[in-house]
């Protein structure tokens, strides 16, 4: 069972969340935790619970946006979507950073001093 769409859930901020339907805590993959914690209203103070409204988003599994085949699409919550896209976003950021640095070197950097 994954996080329910359009519902507010109680979570601990590390991926663990409380499933109201089954009264079990689940991990980030939706599996029941082996050591079940008490319900959120009786958790000890050391557990900082948070409440979040779950919104599902459509993720491209191969990060190729024109590929809209059903096998390439997945409905992920926002957290899982960001985790899935994290390495791709980091690679795109690095490329953009290097391109901007190169353009800066050509137009206003050390090459300008030689002219």
C-alpha cells in the first residue's frame, strides 16, 4: 500500500507514515514496519510527528518527457517523485552551472584581460 492520494497523513519526516485504514506504521515503500510504533496520538514526545497532504504526480521513469507510454509513467507522491528525479536534477544543474561558468569566462572572465 502506498500513500493515499488527497489525504492528510501523519509522518515522522524520515519516510515512516501512519496508515489509518490498517492502524499500522509503514516505511517509505509502503511496507508495514516490523516493530509497530503506537498510534500517533500516543507517541512519546521524542517522535516529532508532522502532517502532510499527499498529492500524487506523474513521473517519467526514464526522465525522457516525450516518452508518454504507460510503461514509462508512474504515479508517485511528491516526496518519492523528488527522490526519483534527484540524480537527474543534479546532473542537469551541473551542466547548467558549467555552461554559465564557461560563458562568463568567455565574455567577462580572464579572456577579456588578454584583449
